[in-house]
C-alpha cells in the first residue's frame, strides 16, 4: 500500500472515530435529559461532557473546512450551527450547552486568549512603523464600512434605535487579516508591497475598531441607564478609550522588560507563560473597570509583549511565548466559535428580512473595504488586491456581534437573534469569498 493510501486510510479512521465519538457523546447527553435520578451528580460532569462534544465537533468541522480550502474557524462556527439546530430533529439537549454558565465563561476566556494571540502577532513598533499608505488604508477601512453599515441598518431596520445602527456599523469595521495572511503565504506573496500595506493597515485597523467598539458600547451602556450623552460626554468616552489603549501600551513597553527580567530569575516551569497571562488578564480587568470591553485590554497586552522581553527565558531553553499560548488557544478558542454557532437561529435563514439584511450587510462589508484601497497610493500597488485582502471579517466580527448580544437599551437587546444570524451569514460569506478572490486578483495583477 502506498504512503498516500495509508494516509488516506488513517484520515478516514480518524474521521470515523470523531463522528462515532460525537454520536456516542450526544446519545449519552440526550439520554441524561430523560433519566430521573435521585443520586447526587458531580457538577463538573455536565461541563466536561459539553466540552467533549464541543471539541469533537470543532475539530471535525475544522478538518472538513480545511479540506475544502477554507479556514478551520469557519468549520468550527458551522459545527456550532449544526449542534444548535439539532432541536429541529428533536434533540434539544444541546441548548443546555449554550446556556451553561461554566461553558460560557470558558468561551469568554477563549475570546481573551484569541485577542491576546492576535496582539502577539504585532508589536507597538510595528504599529509605529506603518507607512502612510497603510495608515490611510486603515482609516478608510474603518470609516467607510461604519458609514455603510449604519446606512444599511437605518434602511432595513427603521424601527430600531440609533444604537442598533451604530453597533452594526461598528461590527463591519472589523478585519480578520489572519485569513489574508495565510493566502499570501501560500502564494509566496507575503513579502510583496501589497502584503506589507495590508498587514500594516490591519494593525491600525484592529486598534481603531476596538476604540469604536469601546465608544459605541459606552454610549449604549449609558443609554440603558437612562442617561443622555452630550457630545462632550461622547468625547469623554472616546478619550477614555484612547487614553487607556495608548496609556497601557506606553506603560507596558516601559514595564514589560523589567517585569519579565525579574520573572526570569524565578525557578520552576511555566514562569514565562504565567507572567504573560498576568499581563493579559490584568489589562483585561483594568479595561473592564473603566467601562471598556475586556478584549481591549487583552489585545493591548499582546501588542506590548515582544520577543526581546523573553530572551532570558529563551536562552535557558524555554519555548517562544506564541508556542506556549497555542495549546491554551487550541482548547478555549474553539469553545467560543462553537458557542457562537449554536446561538445562530437556523430558522432565521428562512426569513426574508434576515436574508435581506445579511445580503446588504455583506455588500456593505465588501464595498467598505474596497473603498479603503483608495488610500494605497504610490508605486505600482494593486489596489483591488489590497481591498480584497481587507474584506474577511472572521473571528473579530463574531466577537463584536457577541458583545452586542449582551448589550440592552430599555430592556431590549441591541443585537437580537435575527440580526446576529444576519451578521454570521455576512462573516461566513466574506470569510469564504476572500481566499479565491485574492488568488484570482493576485494572478490577474501578475499578467
């Protein structure tokens, strides 16, 4: 038997095992809901069962997505949609997973670790070194989608408050550049001029998107308390977000080398990872204390930390921080994506109002990022490829939408199940469309 045949046989065996394990766990879980028992059960039991189902479904969905040329995160999201829609087949237990507070906490931790990882991929120096084209692409890549998202919401949801329009606009500002970076790497174009503009703009884009999220979230929270904000108070919220983000970056750059230098003197294993997580969770808590989303602090913590800060740890044989964080994200991040998928109302896909909103949000998402390419001037830059590279919303758009699910104004959620489902459709379409579109655009530019 050839090596290729052996690998294919092994892969089929693994897939069969995952499907069998998922089916068995689901059967057990379903049976549990119908068993009346007076015996005391360990409270951790339903949590570990839920995690087993979530991780099995996430890895199976992720594999199938990769085999189809799509990012694994898309498969994890769709796996969640499938689990959440199992009640249509008469299996309603999976909704207990979605509502479980312990699983929800793990999903929220997954978001913090995800944003921390995203921050680790860049540094403050990278942010300061971006050229003028990257800076203009980032500014336009936030302003245009925000305006278009607001307009689409106002057009199709005229009975909803201005806060809904603002939040949908904020959701469209996000960019998941990891998908684009992977395509550029696969094509051997990661060092091209277009790639440098996209990746440089993405750093600024993430910062601006988080600032907008903080401001819109603060305004909505004040409105829910019955307070009306003046322009001065809105400016104060904006100033608070900017001051925290850049203040944390400045202070972190000053303190980080000293803290890690002291930590390197400690004996024992795991000191580097523990110290980094202290930064991540500490800044996430501080951002929450001043009224910002914890993800702002987690992202800032990732930006602060640089490889040079860990040289003492690496010199004594420890792995790079990114490698140490990866197993944690492998566990927690899929929990977030599967739970996000489970919160999608599949029946909403049959509603014309949801599909119409999803379609126009997708158009606005694409056109908004194409508008940002107008900032890419000079040289022989391929503006179409730059615009396409900024299109995917991926995990960042889902994070924004999930925060919206938790915000209310006068007891009414800012993002209801129908709007959330429309946002998920937009995320799926922009994520799936970007890789083939970018490959075509780069091939066209070479001819």
